[in-house]
C-alpha cells in the first residue's frame, strides 16, 4: 500500500480547484465496499460509506481498521497516516449523504434489479456531473447505465478481492461512457495506487470471462474424482505459480458469486456448454456451502 496521504494532501493543495474528483461515496460496507473506502481514504479522498444499517457500517469500519493495522505492522504506513485515513471516512445510513459526492462507487449485492433501482435512485440524489460507477463483477454496464439519465457518466470500476492488496481495477466502458469520465476514473484509480486496465462491456468483462471458467473446470475435475482439492490447488499453485489454487480462490470469492457469474456467461453466450456451471457448484450453493463467508466450501474455516 502506498504511504499516499501526505502526497495526496500536497497534491490537493497544489492543484486546488483543479482536482476534479475530491469526494467519493461508496455504497455498501461489505468486503468490497469497505476495501474501496479504505484505499480511497488512503489516497486522500473524503469518503462517505453508505449502507442500509449501522451494524453493517460498524463492521465495515472494523475491517478497515484491522486492515490498516496490518499495513502499519508491516511498516508500510505510520500510525498517524492510518488514523488520518480512518478520519477521512464518514458513515451514513442515509442515501442523501451521497448528494455532494463527485464519484459514487456502488458495491452492493450482485442482484440486477437491485443495481438498476439503486442507480436510478442515485441518479436523482447525486449532483448532475457526478460519476456513477459500479463495482459489479458481471452485470452489464450498459444495462445499469440505462437505469439513469446520465449513461455517459456511468462506468464499471471492478476492484479485486482483497481490495487493499490487489493492484488491478478493471475499468468497464459502457457504449455511452464519455472519454472524459473514463480519464477521470483512470486518474482516480492511479491516485489510489491501483493499476486500471480498460475493456468494453461484454459478459464477464475480461477478468471473470477467463477466471470463472477456470474455477468451474477445477470444480468439474473434483466432481469427476480426478484429484482431491489439495492436489488440484497444489498443482495450479506450484505448476502455474498461482498465489492460491482455484478451489481456495472460489472459497475466497464465494461459491454463490462464482455460480452467478457462470450463469451470466452461460446466458450471455447463448448457452454455450463451455460456460455451463458444474453440478457440484450448483449443489454446494444449494447446501449453503459458500466458502469462507459461511465457514465451509471446498475447505473448512471454522
Ligand atoms: N489488508 C491489508 N493487507 C492485507 C490484507 C488486507 N485485507 N490481506 C492480506 N494482506 C497482506 C498481508 O499483510 C501480507 O503482507 P506481506 O506480503 O507484507 O506479508 C500479504 O497481503 C499477503 O497476505 P498473507 O500472508 O496473509 O496471505 P497470502 O500470502 O496467502 O496472500 C492473498 C493473501 C494476497 C489474498 C493471496 O492469497 C492472493 O493473491 N490470492 C488471490 C487473490 C485473487 O486472485 N483475487 C482476485 C479474486 S477475483 C475478484 O476479486 C473479482 C471477481 O469479480 C470475482
């Protein structure tokens, strides 16, 4: 993590009113939302984290504090900068708290109708020139943009999990996204010490079109009894230099999310069988074995 606060504040002082994005509202205080709030605050942005109840917000702030204490322990940031970053995040259960934000980053559950209604609502609440970004991992940016009256100011900002650690932000341009909006968002990502890479709207974008079929194939390999989870993951870790194996990664992402993305790919590519979710994946989701978040998936976490 960049020790970016001092530099960010100095940039702010030097650039004055030229800084186009100064305040960010993050919708959702879950795993992705609190990570995004953290990296935005560390970059010097004023951040408002919004969720439907105070308990979620409190848990989100605990996650930010825990993550920053790891960074401080590693001596990548001093405690004063960590405290400054925490102080940059305010929380609210009121949607209107996003009304003055320059950039809104939505990180709510992956339910298409919920995303559409949220974007329609925030289109009304936010100032006309605010950029509305979605951290969606699979829902069409064009479909989300259609729910607003500002499709040219709607874009995908797909952060990777765990947000404080992973460098990539996949930037998804809708067919109406303006080049000015893309540039502002690319600049904001760089300020957050991330590496943004752009693509066009298409099922699964780039990341999940490639990642999720690989994970699904690993699950099929297990389902067919070819190898045990430890061997499948070990082969991919040691043989392909992946940081963790595909089954452990599925547990980290959440099996419900993987299934949802596979279904988006399957439907989006006219039921091409190469994207068909494996039966074992479907069964585990029905059984509530969703990975780390439920304490069990391909491995146990209790
Ligand atoms: N906050 C701050 N620092 C953290 C952290 C957090 N939440 N989590 C881990 N870290 C730091 C640790 O302090 C540690 O730092 P050092 O290198 O200085 O020791 C470092 O990250 C590595 O952590 P650990 O030693 O605890 O564990 P690890 O070596 O197993 O690494 C990992 C953890 C970085 C998550 C690694 O397992 C990994 O890279 N996994 C793959 C992650 C991945 O592929 N993510 C993409 C998922 S796909 C997605 O998100 C998109 C989608 O739509 C599905």
